[in-house]
């Protein structure tokens, strides 16, 4: 149409002289005029000429055809034109025409025409009011063409957009809403009358700097489609799945609410994280205390975790707030609330009944069962809703989680509440398992210690022993230690390990230890001979087990000359080598040439032994393999680590005749090697050879 109008301006010159409208041909060729006329007809453009003085309105044949009116039926007046218009468009078109006449300006309008056969067509019209000598408009010339097909296409598109389940809106180049469908109105929480013409960054300020802005601007700049998921905070508080297509008309945005799916994924992820946390530590109470951090902010604004002993002795062991500025306040409330809560409170009711207790209008309700400073602290936190969720396992209530929601947060959905109860059940079971494990471990450790007598300690030695049960198994084990005097006054130190970790292994350990002690005292044998006799006795008495053992004998001159000289002899039955720390702090691994087969494997075999003369002030360390063995690591690496740990401990704690020095060295070595976590039970024997007595 533009090209046609351009052609008209090129081929015709319009003049108004003395009130007459004159159209004169341009000096163009007749061929150009004909070509222009053909172009106008091909485009379906009709023209009109309205004499404002006489009121006569002339239409050409093309315009009459557009309106569906025969020439004989057209009265050539404005009333005839208005009669053909759709009633809803008459006033609007009249106002546009009147404005053009009043300012002798251009006229443009798009309107509906009701043809005589009842068919409704859309028409786009443009014209210009021409002024006479007095400057007022005397004539209006213009053209019009049928736009029904375009409107039908737009209507079809609009119907599709309005009926589809996905939300849709169109943004122009200035980020203004140009179209919003019904689903978008619902998901955006606003009617389209509030959105159309508005700038998205002004109507939705939280989108600024968010993934929404990043992807919308990125799509517009690159011309490439962007697909993403993003969260818009309150008041919408929703996750959206979005696809943004850039095009000639602007940015088309299709989106849907994926909040339920995202929250379901978050709930599953939360359950997995809590389960991993509970399973990854031996300190179950600490893991349960961390529940508050898992629950906030996904399921609560802030949270407290409480442990219970028969619903009377309560301890708040964990707290967290979504806002870092509120965490100290929550921690202060946790320190105050249990002593300030009435026994009729929501928390005690949840512990007593084992059921979830919801507290609406939480600030008012809870302050009614609080006393003292806790009231003011709770008012500062100002919760809107609270949920007390018991931690239960095997018919027992072992604690509770209390979730608090601020005023801006919605109540827990049924799905969220189900997740919270599942988390509480897992935490309760973990706590109860820890309780049962500790009880069994205490029984096992007590039994093990009952089988191990206190070591005999001669005057010239300080002896320290340790037994540590395995951290991950509440079972009695086969590790043992011993220290006793033989009939000739020599001191025997023993550490051993019976194969197995159960009551049978503990019983076998007790038999082997008792046999060795009895044979050792009665025979006063050297270490190699003592192991041979023990092996023979085990076979003869049918002690059906295998064990490793290391026997060390410390011999002093008889009578004791006060020199402090000591001979160390030792023999090993498949056991890790002993360590010797000299008086100057150097530590040596006493390895090589003294290791024989396990006890119970090849009875009657001669047992090799070795000997050295340690200096006064030296420390001898015997240990079971649980102290040095690590999965995937060669035993030599663990022994070297132990050697270094002993050397460091002796350097930090110089040994004197004070027995406490040796105890500190042993404690530090064990702590360094195990770091609070023993995969296997551990037995340790350490002896400090006191310095020589000064001559009289």
C-alpha cells in the first residue's frame, strides 16, 4: 500500500484554488499512470473523495466492492458511510474523522463494515483533510483496503493462545507487555489490563538481576531461543519453566508453573541429604542437630531441634534461621525457652502424644505458655505459624523438631508436612539406633575390660595400657594385652589378637591369655620358648583358634646393681613389630628376624627371638594391628606413621619418673593414630624404663 501511495504522489498533483479541488496529471508518461492504476487495483485499494462543503462523498468502484454496496444503492453521503459501519465503531471513526478535519491533518482508522449480506469485514482507511483559502478544511481525500484476512489470522492466533495450557506474553523492543493470555494472567497474578503497556522490569522488580533478566536480554541480543527454570519470590513464590523466542514482533515468552515438581525434587534431595548426613558420622546427635540447617529455608523460616529423655529432660541441640542476622536471636531463644515453657505447651503435647502439633498465630499462642525473657525474644522473632514434629522410633519419642514460619511464608502443604514427618522418623530412628549401639558397645567394652586384668608394674618400670573397642561395631573383640612378673623377677609384656570379632573370639582370647600367663609364670621361659609352649598347650587343650601375639621380656641383673641396665628379648607370632624410643627421643622399629607363624597354625615350630639392651629412660611400645592398619594402605605405611607419632609425643612430653608422663605420651599417640575413630579394636602396652638410681 505504501508503494501505491508513493505512486499516487508521483503521478498526480492536488491543488485547491478558490475552494475548488483540482487534480492535474504529472508530466509522467501514460505508461507510468497505467502501471500505477494497475498496482492500486491489484492491491485492492479503493479511494474516496469527500466534499466537505456540499457533503457529497464519492467512492470508486473498488471501495464500493469492499463495502459490498452497489453504486445505485450508495447515496454518496456520510450517513451512508456510517450506516455501513459496525455500530460499536461509529463513534470512534467519527472522532478520528472530526480530528483530521479540525486540524486539516491526516486521518487513519481501522474499523468493521457490516455488508448488506450480514458479513462483517475489517477495513483500514487513511486520508487527508485539505484546507481552502480561509485555512479551514474543504475536502478530504483518502483510500481504504480490506484487512479481514489479517484480523482473522490474528484472531485464530489469539484463540490458540487463549486456550492453550501454557502461559504466554509478548514483550516489545522497549520491554512493554503487548499481549498477555489468560493463563499468563493467572500465573502472574495480575489482570492483563494492569500489564498491557507496562514495562516488565517495573511491574516485576524482583526479575531485575535475576535469571529472568539474564535470559530475556540474552535472547533479544543474540536472536537465539533461551530455555531455563527460575524462581520468582513472594508474592508469586513460584518456580517457572520458561522458553523465550526473539522475533520481529518482540520477545515471545511461553512459561508454566513447575513449583510442585521443583519442590518434589527438593523434598527428595532433602531426604537424601539428611539420610547421608545421619549415616556419615558416628556422632548421631551432632547429625540430628544439623537437621535445622537442612530444613531452613526449604521448609521453615527458622527451626529448633530438641532431644528428650522420657519427655522430661529436654535439650535444644540445634537451631538455625534463614536470615544470618536472626541466628543469634534464635540461639538465644533456644537457651531460654525450655525452662520458660509451660508443661501444657505445644512442644510437650507433641512429645507426649507423638503427633504433629500445628500452632497458628504462633507468636500470640506461644507467648501464652512462656515466661520471662523468652517472651520478648519470641516477639522479636515474630513467627506466624509453628509446627512441633516428634522424632519417633520403635514406639519411643526421642525428641522433636519445631519449624517456625514468618508472616510472609505460606503454611506447609500436605506434601511438605509428609516430608517433614519422614525426616523426623529418619532422625528418630538414627538417634534410637545410636542409643542401642552405645548400650551394646558399653556392654561389649565392659565385658572385654573384665577379661583384661590390670598390669603388674615392677619398681623399675612404668607401664601404661589401653584398650579401645571398634567404633563401628558393638562387639567384643579378640585383642588383648598383659603385663606380669615371672618367678625369676623378669617382666613380661604381651599384646595379642585372636582372629574374629564376637563372643567366641573373646572367649578364645581369654583362654589364650590365661594359658600364656600361667605358662609364663610357671616356666619363667624366654619369649620364643614361651610361645612354643603356648602353641603346644593350645593344640593339646583343643583351643580351636588362631591368634597373633608378641611377647617381650625385660630382664634386670640379679641382684639389681642399680645401674639401670636392662635386656629386652622378644618373639613374635605373626604380630606387628614393637617400637623402642630411646632416651634421646629417637624411635626405632624393632623388626626383622623375630617373626614366626600365627599361634594355632603350626604347633611345635621353633620360635625365633631377638634381643637388645635399651638405655635407661627408653620407652617400649607394643600394639595390635588395629592401631596401624588402614584399608587400601600397606602395613609398613601405618607402622611408619606410628613411629613418627611416638617420636613427636616423646619430644613434646619428656619422660621422668612421673608415671603421668607415660600416660600422656600413650594418649597422644593413640589420638594421633585413630583421630577418634577405630575401625578395629585396639590394644596397646607401653613401658618406660626408669633412669638408673644414683649410687649411694
